[in-house]
C-alpha cells in the first residue's frame, strides 16, 4: 500500500500489508518517518491535560519574579542535590513533603532578636486572612520557630484549621480580653506541629464588641494580656512570632489587635474589590499609629488567590507593588483547591498536602517574612 502525495500520509513512507486490514503485522518502511515538530501545539496539549493541583503554579514565586527566580517547588527540590534529577514525579513529591514536615537542621529560619507581634488584618472578608495566619504560622513552626497564633475572630476558623478545641464555654481569648484572665490559661498546642501554639476563639467572642464599649482603656485589653503572657515565660519558651487573626471588620476587636501588635500584614486578594477598602484600612492604621500605638507599621503585603491565567490578577499585583514597593512579598499565593480543603480536616495545607502549590508558596512567603526586618 502506497499513499499518494497530498492525501495526508507522506509519499516517502511505504508500508506493505499482508492482510490489507488494519495496521500491518509485518512490513517494510522506506525513508524517515516524519516527527511532530509543532512545539507550541505539543505544549498546549500538555497544558490542557495537566492536573492544576499537581503542576506547580507560576504564581508560586510571584508573577513578576517568576522569570528571574526559581519557583517555590524548584527551590525546595533543588536543595536535595543532583541525585534527585532522575526521580519519578511521585518520588519528587514525596521528598518535598518529607522536607516540609521534617526540615533539615540547616533549613531552619533565623530567629528574630525579640518576639515579633504581627496582626493579619483586612476589613474585607474572603481575602485569606485566616488561611494566611494559620499557614504562615505552620510554615514558621516547621522551620524551627516558636509561634503563638491568637484567634481573635468570633468565627473561630483559625482554631478549627489548627485542630484545637474551641467549644462554647472553653478557655479562650475572650476570657483574657473581657474578664482579664491570664492568656496562658487558654493556650493549646496544635496537634502535629511542634512549636505551634494557639489561643482559640469561641462563639462567646461574638458579643465582646458590645461588652468592650463601657470598659476603661478598652482598646488596650489584648495588648496587656499578650505583654503579661510574654513576660511570664522563660526565654527558651517565649514565642518568636505572635500572629493575630482578625475578624473582617474595623471594630473594637480589630482595634485591640492593632494596638497590641508592632507589625501589620495585609493579605490582598488579586481582584478589584480587594483594593477598594484598602485605603480605609490604611487610614485606620494611621489613626492607631497617631493616637494609640506609635510603633505600629505596615511591614508586609501578601498577594493571595493569584490566578496567573488572568490579566486582572497581574494588573492588581502591579498596582499593589507600585504603591507599597518592597513591602510586597515576591511570593504570591496561587488559587489552590488544596488550601481550601485542608481546614475541613483540621489541618493546614502544609500538613494536608505538603507538595501542593499552595503549600510551597506559603513556605516561601514565610521564608521571606523571617528574612525581613521589622520596619
């Protein structure tokens, strides 16, 4: 059988079929067999069939830094040396997971000279405040830091994600803010992550804003509780980081957090609405700095829910970077279903799926945060 030129199969190929049906059992092939040379088409096909949760997201290392610096996955994989080059994808993912769950001694982050108290705040809901708090806390703890997470959101989502008990009536941050009890009485260890401790929130905190109104020095309640707790601890037990998760509002609870902290970390969703309320938050922080906490600064901006497929995400990121400059971390957190699934199992994404793009991105964001100096 010889195909005529112009009918699809190249004329240089000739195949002899003894049966005349289907593909020949034995035959002779003359000339070179043409190979597919449409590289763009091949790349498009690979992109369409790739699993978005398994493939590393370009946003893992920040959209504008992706061309200059390796992604989060590459950075971690590269630490294992050239022997890892021949690994299968499953072996590579397993090795990354082991490194995240039990980092080598040399991979520990440098400890700060004193405790850094950081409030994670943004009055807009759904921008990733709680997700950022728990995953940054887990990443820091997994890399040798002592971390205390204070859940100041009545919804108690940070407490759920970190797997601690926070039923109504149990010891919580409410007891310290409203009743003046010692904060240490409510501290719990997060299961599965050494060095990560939590002050949970209960539903009792929902009425705290009303109860705070008639109190004297109502905006200083949390600051006094945290200061007293840190002072009561020995040097080797004192946390390196205190991360405060705020409710999505600018009420008295958020005000207490801003007065108690020295740094503000603002997670910004890469969508237009996230920018609308940013000016109001900055004004509130300026007011707190002027009247209540002169040492408060906006030290860190983290881009969350970054979707590299859309121009809008890149435009929002460019505007944020243009305004806040080097305060914006080069690592952006990509959209990842693993990040959303993890809390339903009472885990952070670092313990739920250590090799996912969301997990790797939070590790790199924590690395940048640990390397930065308070402003």
